[in-house]
C-alpha cells in the first residue's frame, strides 16, 4: 500500500522507514530538501512541493501529516485539502488538540475528504518496536488503511474496537514494549 508523508523529522522519517521495511511504498515531502533526499535514497519517492507530492500519490490518496501542532499543521492540511480530491484521506499523526481534529474533520468531510486522527507515540524507538496509536476516523476509511496501521503498530488486530461518543471509530493499539490501554472504550485523544 502507498502512503504519503509530510514532515520527515525523527518520527515521520522513521514511520516511512518502518512502512517501507514492511513492503509499503511512500511518497515524501518536507520543507528541508535534505530530509527528502535522505528518504529518496532509501527508495521513497521524493517531492519538492506539495503539488508534486499530491501528483505522485495513487488514488485514493492518503497523506499523513506529521508536524507539530499549531499553525504549521493547520496551514499544511488546508493547503493539502485544496490539492486533493473527494475520496482522498488526510491523516494527522501529530499532537493536535482533539477539538481541532473534530472541527477539521467536519470541514474536510464537507469537501468530500476523509480525515483520520492518529495520536502517535513511540519516539525514535518506534522504527524497531512499533508505535502506540490511537486511531479515530470513519470505520470504512480506517479499515481500508489497516495494512498501514498494522505495519506501524504490532498487534493492532488484537485490540477491540469501541465506537466513541462522537461517532468515530477509534482503535487502540500498543507497541511491543508499551502497556495496553487500561480502560475499554477509551476514545481517540
């Protein structure tokens, strides 16, 4: 399966590396051309702009934004949403405030775009051990992306799904070395 990654810092870059090690392909973009070149040398498809990034993605496109919460994430998702087409998916893997996710999800749905909130933890060790993820989004979209999530979060198929109060379908998972969630029915963020 193909995934586009925007933000190639320690987490974003290692998520791409882990996915490629598990047989997936990646299209990458970062404001730092050196970060793009490094992953392109590892067989990711590098992009010099958001426009080129979107053009390299196969439909239905899936773009993961792994940037710090705040203006940069908001601006990137806004720009990305203007380049993508109905049926495409934007994933926010950063530490965004949950109310921003709810607002953003509604706005993107009005444009025909899917939005998935993936609270991601695992730091620089995630490449080896896997990531802790709290995944919130429409069930059909999350199910379609399951090969990506399963490669990133070992054991994800063993975690029961519980609908949240706002109707999203969070899936809780844990990395090999991380403790499991302590309470059933925990919602995304």
